[in-house]
C-alpha cells in the first residue's frame, strides 16, 4: 500500500473518530423512554445500555436494557402482524 493511500485512510479515520467523539458529549444522562438515570462513570451501565446515534440529526439516544427489550418485542410483534395473511 502506498504511503499516500495509507495517509488518506488515516486522515479519513481520524475525521470520523473526531465526529463520533463530538457526539459523545451529547450522550443523555437518562433513558429516553423511562428516564432512568444513567451513570456515565459506571462500567456496567456503559456495557449494558444501548446508544442509538443519528449522525445526520447529530442526535444521541440512550436506552436502558428493559426499555430496549420492550422495543424489540414491539417491533417483532409488528413484523409478525405484517407477515401474517
């Protein structure tokens, strides 16, 4: 791989990383659905909660595991209703 191509890829990666890090500051402090508080210093919460990023709107949504599971069930039910004759 030529040095020019590698440098171009590195710059693109750095730009994307910078954009994502700027969105990190917009992470809410509670679940969007039930408003359960989110402790940004908790490793357990960071590993179990769900983050949905909408890059075009520059919006970050945060969901606790119970709300995420509820949403998945609702979507599955909707999917099943649409596929049933």
